[in-house]
C-alpha cells in the first residue's frame, strides 16, 4: 500500500520537518508493508531549499497591508505556482492508495496561503476518489469566507479519518463545521520523536552551572501568525531578552541562543547577543549563539544539549517534552497553550506579556529541578502512538470504513 502525506516537511522551521519524519516512520512501521511519500505543500524538495530572503521581504510587506489586500496578493502569487504543483500532485495521488493531510498547523487562514494549497489537494483527492485522512492538525479560530470554502472542499472527499491535535483545535473545528464532520483529538506526532529519530541516549548534563537554551523567534513571525499584538506577547523585544540574559549570567548560568531553523529567527538571535555584548562584559563561553540548524536532527541535538529551554515555538517545546528536557513555554498562540494544558504543564507556561525576568529565572530553575514526570510522559507518548495507529488502520481498511458523515 502506498500513502502520500501532504504537510510542510521542508519548511525552514524544522519543527515541521521533525513531525513529518515522525509521521513517515509511524505509518511505515508495523504490518501491511506501507510505502510512504511526503509532499511539501510549498513545492520544496529538500531541507534548506527555501528562499529565506524573499520570504522575509514578503512578510515585511504583508504586515503593513489590510487583510483584503493581503489575501489578493497571496492568491495572485500562488495561483501560477499551484497550477504547476497541481499536475505533480495529481500524478502522486493517482499512483497512491490513500492520502494524508497532516500534522502541523495546516488549517489556518494565513491570508489564504494554506487554504489555497489545502483546497488544491482536496480537489485532487476528490477527483481521484482516494481515501483521505486529516491527521493531528492545528486549526485556527478565525477563517475568512474564502478560506472556509476552500477548506470545506473536504466534504466532497472520501474522508475516513479526522483528528486535530488539541482541545482548542477541536473547538475551532466544531465552530467552523457545526454540521460535521466532527474531529477527534490525536496527539501531535512530534511526541513520537523519542521512539523514532533520537540520535542516541542523552548524556547526563552538569547542573552547576546549568545550560539554559533560549529558543528565539523573530517578533515578526509572532505578529504574523499569532492572535495578539507584539506588545501583548512575552519576550517580543531585544530588551526583554537582554534583561533575562543579564540575570542568568549574573546567577552564574550558561546561556545558549538557538532557533528552530528560520533565518529571520537566527538573525534576531544574533541581534540579541550583540545587544547584550554592548551593555556588559561577557565571560568566554557564557553566552553563545548556536549555529542555525539545517536538518531536524540538528535541532534535536541542540535541544538535547540543554538542561532547560524557554521557547515560543510549539515544536521546540514538543521535542523537549518527547526527549524529557525540562522546558518553559511562552504564550503567543493557543496552540502552545493547548499543548502545555494537554501534558499537565500549565505551571510552566507564561501568559503575561511582560513577565518579571526574576520570575522567569525562578520558573526555569523550577522546571529543571522537577524534570518531566516519567509515568505521564510514558502515557502521553503511548497516546500519540495510538493516534497514528488508529489513522493508519482507517486507511488500510478504508473499504470497510464509510466516509465520515457531514
């Protein structure tokens, strides 16, 4: 059996690549002899193959335009590209026995970017009548009317599995499609990291001093994809990071700035480091910037080298949890809060827009001391594995499963 999976595997944000690899391995494992091929919705063919500078320029332009104009520009930019990709996707779907869309935050209306791409895939799936699974996806609350109609093309497909990754996504799905089909919750496939692509057993790290990893995200990204203004998001300025880093260095800790792979995040990390250096003397080796990761394994190895991390990025937190690395999350999007709620780590999630840096230092130390509770972790990973196994079974036995009712 051959399954083609659509997501954004080759995004510069390597969290997407990490979860895509977990999906591939989970689908291919076990009985049934399944062959899996992942197709990137942006047409990328490999990691580190994106157009970072072009993307940064586009994001900088879009941020200043009204939503209606942004959607028109995105549609115009994508139409020619999608016409080419459609032919490729048709060929892949014709040769496949089933199709998966997921995981990742794919059902979001980012000025019609994902709606146009997903809508095109749904057209192809419907035309060739392949069983479809929508698996462990994120769902945003606010969709424009054009986005709704593009996503609603799923109603014309033979949908045999539908799952979202948390309670917030499930509520949003129900609001968009109150008449159905209804979505179940399946844990994010990135949680299967420990069972799939861990590069080796974790070496015990010294805790005096600790190595504290700050996963840096450019505020432009937070503003673009989050629902709050930048001023309402914690650690959305160089000054906020500088204050925290100063306290950590004064406390004798080692600080490493790293990112999930996006070039704009790496540039912002460099700016933070340079700002700190202008305001104080830095002892050798106490404040460093990790090299930009190019592959998911690079990100995994970076996270494994930390005693504790602080992050906005959802999959930095998910990877840390999977690897049992203590972590503190920063609020900017419901998807991050949803994950912390789902694993009982609400105490280590920061919602305040301007948390006192002293409080953050104490929270990082508390997270490192408490670690990740072993039994809860074991059950969470087992639930993630059961979720993908359930989807896999629905696809294998799709002739026995009627399409989900609308």
